[in-house]
């Protein structure tokens, strides 16, 4: 695949490179999985090739971005099956979430010349940000596709680039940021070509036209797109949600699942909470996998490459968690991400250092042993615990967090019946 992309860039000039493109890519992913060492040091361990950091930086800056987009398209794919991973599905639909996030980067002149700092409670953030939108396969925390903002694109612009990567028979879930008729029209167009549905939370201020009240308390409504007068028919679900010790919160959803008998409103109301798994996946990607708060790259181009390598590395770990869960007969999310990361890091390091020493049979046996060890350290059943919905440096109306508190127990849901 990489060779095909490189051929599209034109013929190579000069003598053959000391480090091939595929070696640089594998070295970068290996580097993102390690918690110590520079890129040059980790490439020396993996490939037995010694290059200066400046040479690697130059090679990376000359590498076309198309190589990384093609690599992500090839590496990121659905992994869950209905038989082995029922928690990754609702009935026949694969549960998929979409959301955006940002990575902090160093304030180098090259980066500040291309990216701006985000707003915070004290006006500007300390560091510039590289934005990303991602599709995540819920139930196994597997990245399906990612769009990375090299030019400061907004989250919505990046999210639109991902719609073509939605797998067949998926149920896409999203928060209120995506709950606008214009975005839902794009989803309807995508799912007219590829079978799929959506369940999106919308703002309470939207005023669609009532079409019909349904027997389960939901209703069919018609929403108008602001431009062009185009309309979209959706099913609206309203309810209230309360965490233990908290107050009731009004919620409102639009879905393309119009058959209320097949998909009752109460089921979809409770299912909507599964979207928060994407936030846990971002914590794995941005906190657990990285050794510093900032990306280690000093240009926008190389920072985007680092994010792409992190996403691919996370997909590799998701595959190993699936293997461990299959071996132990447990749910994937009971396979600790942190323990999987530690063991796979150690395995890769030993296999890299053991090249020419370990036989193929020994490598296979060691890999199976590590997968077995991961499966034997399955986590206990997840406690029904939630954290406060507040941030330390709020923007807008978000409450300020001054002291961490936790609540235990099941979240309660109440359906609000919609009448004509």
C-alpha cells in the first residue's frame, strides 16, 4: 500500500534511502507505543539502523501526508462481531460514536505560524492545539477512522470528512454539537447509499414541526435545514437522566430509527449513555499511551503524523485486547488497557531486541503467552460510578470544578411522553 502511494508521488531520485518509508512508518508506530526513548533510539532498537534525529525529522517533513491517510484507511477497520462482542451492537447495528478532541503542541514558531491557541477561562490556552475528529467502535474502543486538522479546521469540518468511512449497518451516536439538521441531512445521504442509522442528542431550543405522536411516547417530527429549505423526517425522544445524588437533566434525541415497536424509546434513551465510551477511549489515547502532556513534534506536519501513529498504535492494542478477551472468554473492556499496553510494550521490545536470537516458533510461543497473561488479569465488573460534569477552567456556562467528587449507583432514566 505504501509503495503504491509513493509511486503516485513520482520517481525517486538519488541513491536508495538508508531508511525506507515503510520502515519509518513502523518505527514511528513502535515509538508511540514506547514510554521512553527518542525516535532515533527506538528505530535503532527495532530496525538496527542508526540515524540522527535531524535526519529523521527531515525525512518526516518530506513525507507526503497522503501516505498517512492511506495507512489509516488500511489499518482502521471494524473488528467486533455480533457473536463474540454483543456489547458492541444494538440489535443488528454496530455501535459507532463520533466526536472531536485536541492535542497540545509546543509553541514553536513553525506551529504558531499555522495554528492558533484555543480560548480558555483566561482568554488563551497555554499551547496551540491540533484538532482531530474520530469514529470509534463502541464496546471494544476501536478507532474506525480519523481526520486530523493540519490547517486548523473546525471539528465539524473534520467530522464531515469521516462520513464516508461509516461502516455498513452502523448506528452512529453523537452529542449535541452534531445535533443540527444540516449535519443530519448529510447522515441521511450517507445512509441512503450504505445501510445505517443515527441517534443524536439535539439542543432543546430547536423547534421542528410535529407530524405524529407515537405509542411509546416518542414522536415523528419534521426539521427544516436552514439553507435551501430542505426538510428531514426524524423521530424525537425526550427524557430525563439523573446520576446518583444529582438532579434530573432534560435530554432530547433525534433518530432515524422510526419504528417505535422495534426500537422502543426507553431502550434508545438508555442506549444513548454508551456514547460516553468515546471519552474513555480518548483518555486511553491521550493520557495512558503518551509520556508527556505535549506532542513531541515541533511542526504541524510532524505533529499530525504523530497523532496518526498514535491512532494506529491504539488500533493495534484494540486488536490485542480482542485476542485476550477471546482467549479468556471475557468481555473486551474487562481486558485492562493499561496492562495490555505495558505487556505489549514489553513484548515488542523483547522481540525487537531478540531479532536473530529468537526463532519463529519462540516468537509465536512468547506472543501467545503474553496474550494469555493479559486475559488472566481481567478487571472486575465495572462499578456504576460517575464523575462530576464540570471542568477546572470552564468556558461559557460550564460549572467550575474545585473539588473532585464521585457518586456510586445506577443512572436513572425517565421517558418524557410527547403529545401532539
